[in-house]
C-alpha cells in the first residue's frame, strides 16, 4: 500500500491513489489538474522515506472536483448579569480533490493481480469417471 503525507494550507494529509480529499480553499477550477509538491513522508508498507523537511522530486498529482463547505460552527459569547449575548456562525470553505498518482522515490510493493485465464474445455471432456474405466476393462 503506497501512501504519502502531504502539506497543504498549514495542514498535513494522508493520501493514497484514488482517495477523495478536502483541502483548504485555494484558487482552482473544477477539472483542473494540480500537483502537491510538499511531500513530507512516503511509504510502501515496508520502507519509509522521511523528508528533511520535504522529499525531493516527490509529487502528488490530483484533479479538482469542486468547492464545498464544511459544517456550520456556532460561536456564542455571553457575559452573565450584563445582558450581553452574541451568537455568530462560520462555515469553512474547502476544495475537493481526487488523488490520481503518486510520483515518489519509492517502489510500490503491492503485487499486480492478473486475471487467470479459464481452462481449456477440451481437457474437461477427456476426464472419465472410475465407473466408465471399469466398464471398458470388463
């Protein structure tokens, strides 16, 4: 399992190929291909490469899916016995991306699963039961 830790908007995210992720908002249009260059760590399950502070020539390629908003946060301020109450809310904006490719200085150790071709049907027709062989010999 090949994965990486990337930095975007002063936050760190664990990414894998095919994963959808909400990053802090930046300028990008839906359908744009972006590259996240700030890769802090990468691993394939056995080997781990840690950057100092970043890994050179490591890139995470992603496609922008769109802009979303997070849950509403309610901020309520109150001072007792002073008739002071203040209620405000906030919704953070995010950009949703899908991770397409990890270009890392480490090799993916996951075995490639290949489809097994079906056996030839003529081989199945050649097998005989024990009863058929006994009748032929008598």
